[in-house]
C-alpha cells in the first residue's frame, strides 16, 4: 500500500483522530477523566513516535482506534480508554510496567500488563500449540475482565486493517478470531463486535463465498429498504395510536450467519428465507418495560400473523449475557417471513454493548444466572490446570455459543443450561460433588437416565450415593464445559491410582520373566503396545487390559529383535514397483506441497474427504504424516488456529498440463551436437514442453535462451540439474524475458 503523507499532515490527522475519540463522550467525562485520557494519549504519542504499521501509517493510529472501539462500541469508561491508548506501550517501546504504574496508578498498570502478556503469547514461535496461549490469555480474566474486552477491541481493529498482511498471516489470524475471539465477544454480549469479527474472519478464510454473499446483499439493499418502509408504515399506525415513542430499523443478517444457514440447511442464498430482521426500539412510558414490550407484540400480531413456534421471550427470563428482548417471526408484506425484535432503549444498549451496559443497569440483587454468575464459573474453570490445553479450550468453547434452556430445582429455583444439556449436566451445575456422586435423576417426578435431554420448564431432582464413582461413558452425553472438565479430572485421579498399582504389578511380572525394569524397557513396552505414555502402560497393566500372555509375547519379540529390525527395515523401504506406480499416479491431478511445490506422501482426511480440484491445505500429524483437508473443512478453523506451525500449503495440479512458462539462459563451450543434446534432455522429462530455442555460437563459446513450460518448481529444478550435466554447459539461469 502506498502511503505518502507529510509530517505536518500526519500530526494534524493524529489530532483529528484524538478529537474524534473524545467527541461522543466529552459531556459525560469528568475533568479528571479528560485529564487522564489526555495524559495517556500524550505518553502513547511520544512512545510510538517513529513507529509505523504495515500500511505505512503512524502506529499511534492503532491505539487511538482501539480506544474508540472501547469507548463507543463497548461503552467502557476513562480507565479503559486510557489503558487502550497505552496497550502496546510496554511491548513495543522503552516504557516498562513500573513506569506505567508510576504515571497512571496500579489499576491501569495491571490492565496494560495483562494486555502485554497476551501480546507476547501471540508472538511466541516455540509454543507447542496455540491452545496453550489461549488458556493463558483467558486466565487474565482472573485479573480484570477489562483486559479481555480491550483485547477483543484490539483484535477487531487488527482484523479491520489486515489487507496489507501476507495471505498466510491473514488466514492464521482470521482462524484464531473465529475460533476464540468471536465466541468470547458473543458470550460477553458484544453482539455487534462478534458479528463484525465473524464477517471479517469469513472474508479471509473463504474470500469467494464472502464476496458472493456480500454482493448479493448489496444488490438487494434498495429492495430491503423499501420492505422496511412498508412494514414501518403499517406498524407505525398502531404504535402511534398507543402513544409509543419508538424507532423502527431493519438490518440484514450478517454475512457469516447467512453462510452458516446456507451450509447447515444446504440451500442457496435465495433460499434462506429470514435474511433480515426488523427491530422496534421503544422508550417506555411507564416503569413496566415488560408490559409495554408485550403490548407492542400484540400490536404487531394485530397486523401480521405470527409463527407461534418462533416466539422467543428473553424478557421474562433474560439470557445469561444480560440480553433482553422479544423475538417474533411474522408473515410480513408480500407473504415473506420476517423476524421482529422488540426492545426498550435500555435493552438495546445492553444488547449492543454487552458487559459494560449490563453492569451500568444492574439491580442491587445479583442474578446467579446473569453475567456475573457466568464470570465466576468461568474463573473456576480457568483456575483448573488439569486438562491439556486443547481439551481445555475445546471444553471452554462448548458453552460460548450455546443456546439456553431454563430448568427448575426441586425448590423452584431457576437454572440456565445450554440447549441439549442432560440430567447429569444439571447435577454438575448444582455442585461438583453432586455430579460426581450422581446415581440417578427424576424429571417432573419421573425416573430418567442420566443422559436424559432436558427441556425448558423441566423440574429436576438428583439422586446421589456416597460411594458412586464417575464413569468414562459419562463423557459421551454430557455437553457442558463444567461437567466435562470435572469428569475428566476425576477420571485422571482414578487413572493415576490404578497406574501406581500397575507399575508395581509390572515390576513384579517382569522380574519373573528375568527382565530388569528401567526407562529403556518401559519405552520399548510403550512402543510395542502402541501407547502414548508410560502412564497409559501402567494404567492398562493395573486395570488388567494387558495380561501375562501379552507380556510374554513382548519378551519373545524382544529376544528376536535382529529379525524384527530387518523386517521393519524392509517394511519401511517401498518396492521399486510401488515407487513407479506412485510416479505414474502423479501424472494426473497430483497434489504438491510448500512454496517449492514438492510431491510428498500424504493421506486424505476422512472428516472432509477432499477430491482433486478442491482448495486444500496439508496438516503435519504426529503419527500419520501429512493429512490433506479442504479449506472449508469443519476442523479447518481449529487446526489453522491451534497448529499454524504444522500447516503446509498445498494444491492440486494436473500433471498433463503445461501451466508455467519459464525461460532459461544457457552458456558454455561450443561443440557439435549441443542443441541436439539439450532438446533430447528436455524432451525426456515428461510434462515439459519446448516453445522456442535461440542459441548462437561465437569463437568457441555459445550463449542462448530456451522457452519451456513446466508443471512446477520441483520439476524445473530437476531439469536444470540434468542440463548442467551436458558436456560443455557451464551455466544455466532462469530469466524473465527472451
């Protein structure tokens, strides 16, 4: 991107952006707030002076933009705005955490330090998996939830300004965004930010799909506005009659959500029937918002017939993010289904700004199922270090997007659970001990299995017994992160006890077989039984899964290790016939990997089963070599996000086509037959085609250019090596023009 602006113009633009940041909040900020933000701005400008973004713009544009998102879209106050302005100061400049604490106090220093930790995690190249970094990032919630909120704002601005980055970075960052940041924004009630993150994520992970849907939305923009105007005119008469102060506006569903509907329902864009929603936002005339919302519902259904199965009442029982609204689906003008959302002005602010607005409006009585309750449960999960990082993040993500149901305890207390939760999930939501000791459950007075799927309105009673133990089969049907985490921890503890007994048993059995136990023997046993760790080995011995006859077979195999070694050696070396067959198959719709477009061994992944011509990438597994996945594979986002360092670029090629034109410059000592030798070598390389040869001799030396077509870079490299072996050829270079 070209960026050619004078210093004077830059300084003027920085000042304008700062004024724009304060413009909408100036009247609500106190004098101290304004001074704090100004001080943070001055320090950030000085610290980042001379630094540039990839676009060439001054770096300070970024923290100002993040602070603006924090102020307007999240609705946080002066402390958070100042922290957002300073969020990269420790990471990228000469300031340290002590300087920030001295200048701005302990709170801002703690937030900036949390943001710095996250930034450093994202830059670690030697981390085994990105999931471990996500776990550490989420742990900052224990310090201050504002750290995550500002980080989400930071990620949003980075996604908005990512065009200057290379494609592989765009895909990695977008995958991370869809994998963790968008679900987090959703769970914190930041609906607008979540929607934009999803759309931008799709823009870089599936650009063709994104652009196609976007263009179709733009094409139907005028039609949509006319529809909204017709609807508003009709409903407005009824609302005016009842003296409501209201605003009716319409919006298209997000590009990402339309894409998800198309994929889930296997339909085209035109076949998605609820592509946009109409929102009625009212200012209450009384203190009873709930009554007035239902009154508006009644007015809407007087004019348009509702679909009773599509009524969603989140006013009587708000979502755990604090979201309140009535959602109704009606047959609108032209017999089209349209979703209508009814919200008060207060409800709308909570829906738009989530966390900040929730706490602004919260009542004295804390709702256990509200956002604070969720944050407390989240912190409990985060403090648990027993799971491996990938399991932890996957379990954590389980509840981020989940739809909710509302059920009752025997005393009539209400509990919120994800849709699809079972009786055992409910038991763990009460208390860990209740879950672990759960033996049975009664739903609405009737005895049901622990796997029974709950519905809104069910009343559940849990039956416990003191000597009950968790069962690994429980993991097949529980869906809440809390239940899965607690079950896995309990099973691990049980597994450790059995493994300790197993180690003692193994020692005794090997002694009888005249083998002394040591690390080498244990490693051989782990390999022989195709296990991952010594703990797995000891557990299987302790549980009886590996018996005496299997151990004797191991000893017998070990005593004939030389024969086995030779067998394995032969097994590892593919036969000549196999190699020739492989080379033949590479002639047709072959896969090539990496920037050099090499042909490597691979396996097709079963989760998406790509076929020749699909857009694909390679994933380097631990035990099974390269596995090939489609770019839009259901597991793509998780793999790209957690294991970016194990992703290898790949694509299908048709080896029968000459797609790449190359010009080689050749010189050397002139002798008879040089042209014949060159053409013979080139022609012998299957798939290489000669366009033209221009070679001239001059007093014992020759120089010339050859235009050819090749399939890929690897083939070209081999051809150049072959040409260099021709007698008289001294130099071969690839050039751009004849």
